[in-house]
């Protein structure tokens, strides 16, 4: 472990008694484009406690989204291990890893990634159907998630009939319908106006408190950093600094 990583771990301890849900050491990712090598991650060490909300911040191109993709099993790292709930996810067979992600993880993206040909409830129930849940049970759970987020009246509408805020709440319902341990968010408020972004952030914080879910949020938004339990600042493929929110301040 390098000196910077050691110093960071000494100054940013885990919350007392917290269970580690995500852990990695010396995580690297190198992309090859022709003769050019792009070092997106240069040896990232990170531990996340269960129930923690972590904001990953930094300038464009610093490796934030690459880190999220490698931690969540979307993009295989060049080197380093990723341990999620005790599983070394890149030692799992592809099908097993896909199943693990479907059952234990949820994803929220900047541009919603809803299927326009499907209604809201059909979009929300999709992860359950992929995971093999019976269609009737999947529909019931999807409707319950929509009701929890105040969207029961929108269940039969299609994404293009909704506002940006409504679409993002549909995306949140979809990410939560399988009751995941971890929710990965890539700029979840980046495509929304400030009032709607605040509404979405309030929903995420409420869900973290009520369900003790772990949120990893890639963001440029200072307002998300202010509400997160911890800010991880990245630059040039490395974690530059970390800071915990002072809950007494």
C-alpha cells in the first residue's frame, strides 16, 4: 500500500462498529486506444461501510465514473480486487456476477435509461423479471415502489409523457425494486433543474435513512457532497482526499 493510501486510511477511519460492504486495494484501469494508453485509475484504495452515502467528486476525466463502473461490476479493472459483501466479484463467473448484481445492486443514471416503449410500471418491474421473479409478484412490487415515491398515478404512462423529475423518480423506483444492498448513482441530478434536483436528493437521503442502503454517488454537485456522509475527491485517476461530514456541525 502506498504512503498516500496509508495516510488516508489513518485519517479517515470507518464509522465505529460499521461493517465494510465494499473494499478494494490498488485498483487500476488502463484503456488502450491504438498506441495510446489512458490510465483512468492508478491504484485506488477504498473502503465503504454498509449504510454509508459516499459522494465521489472531482473534475471531468478524473476517473469517477470509471471507478463506479469497476466497483459495480460493469467494467473489469486491469488490476486489483473488488470485494462486495464478501464476494470478490471479478473471480465470479460472468453469469454469477450478473446475477449477483441483479439481486444486490441498483443503478441510477443521469439520463434515466428508461425504455421509452415501456410504461413506468413495466420499466420498474424489469429488474425483477430479469432476476426470475414471477410476473404477478413483480408487478405488485413495482406498483408498491411507485406508490412509495408518489407516482402511483403515473404507472401506465410512458417516459416521454413525464417530466424529467418524474422520469428520475421512475428510475429510482426501478433501482430499488429488488431491495438492493448498494445503489450506484452516476450524476443522478445532473440533468435536472435545481428544484427537482433537491427533491431527488431528499428522496435518496430518506431512502438511505429508512432502508440503511449504501449509496455511491458520482457527482459534480456540491449540494450532494454536503448531504453525503463522506466526500471522496479524485484527480488523475487517484483519490486525492477524503472528508467526513460533521454530523454535529
